[in-house]
């Protein structure tokens, strides 16, 4: 709607129009139920399901239709064990019915340009971000597809702990690195969705306002503590702020930039 003659703005009218409750769909219900799962039943994920998870995951948005991603499904138990060792010994990488390595990959675009005697240098921050975001969107969509099938998942960011070694295990070419791993399978028990920050601390209108941070973070400390205690996990009262202050006290993956450069992704 256009602004009215008495100066009523689109934003005001939009607020009035959307006061009714938003629709509840199968997808929104799935999101409210979803949670990370690290313990899976041994029941296999059918190959046709695994292929469908990837194929539907590829429906994710992609920058300029470049589709700079690849997915490696890892079946080999030895490779799974090697990857788990490189990813802080996360046993679910070995045990999950289906494991995918979600990769940023510039090789198909480079090949496309070579057909016309052109090179795709793909250097710099923007090029690396585009491929990494493309891959992240595909991996996220894959996790949603898996959830819609009744499966559960957990993402493995620790695949970036030793990206060169991970690339060697999977025999990745240059210009390809694992953004994260994705374990998929049947949950041993239904996940308990972890609470999130309150919307007032995240959603800003027109301009960024930092003033809700204190109330948002304080409330979340308590909500997260309740969540962990309900699962029988000991946790401090400041379950988010204190744990993060300790976890992030020292820098992580300090060699990542040079390792990605070695893999053909010079971000700067």
C-alpha cells in the first residue's frame, strides 16, 4: 500500500493488517519441534532417501545460479573413523546411518568458463563467501528435508578444525573444502528443542537498537539453564553467557585462513 494522504505510513498499516495470528503449517510445526540429535538408531537411511535429501537440498537459493557446492556422502567406515578423529573424536560421525560432507566447490564454474577459453580466478573475500554461503544454504536445506522425512541431524562444524587433512581423506580437488559435515539418521529419542533468544532482542525495525541486549541475554541464561537441567545436565545459572565467555576466551582455528588458501580458497 502507498502512504495515505493523512501521512499514515506503510509500516503502520502493515502492522494493523498482520495482527491476526500467522498460519501454522507442517513446515512451521517441524521447525518448532526440531532439535540437534547426536544419538541415532542403527536403522539405515535408504539410498533413495539420501539422494532425495541432497537433490531437494539443491533447491536452496544460490548466488547468480553459480551453484558452487558439492556433497560427498561418506560410506567407508575407515574414512568415517578418520574424519571423526579430525573432528574432535565425534563418535556420531562413525555411528550415524548417513554422513554427508557439505563442500564449497568452485570447480564446475571454473570448468564452465574454460569451455569459452576463460579463467575463473575466484580469488578474494567475495568469491570465497559466495561458495561458502551456497554450500551452507544447501546443507541447511538438506537438514530440513531430512527432518521432513522424520529423520534428525547434527551439523559438524569441526570439519574446519583440520580442513587440509579432511580434504585429503575425501580426495577433494583444489578449490573445494568442507564447510561442515552433516550426520543424518533416526533419532534414538525425540529431540528436545533448545530455546532461542527472544525475538525482541533479534528483530529490529528500520534501525539497529542495542538496548534490548541486556534483558534478552539475562532471560536466555535462565531459559537455557532450565533446558539443560531438564535433560539432567549440570549447568551454571548463567548457562549461556558464562559458558560462552569460557569457550571463546581464546581464538579458535587460527590457521584456518592459511589452510583454506592451501586448498585454493584465498579469502583475502
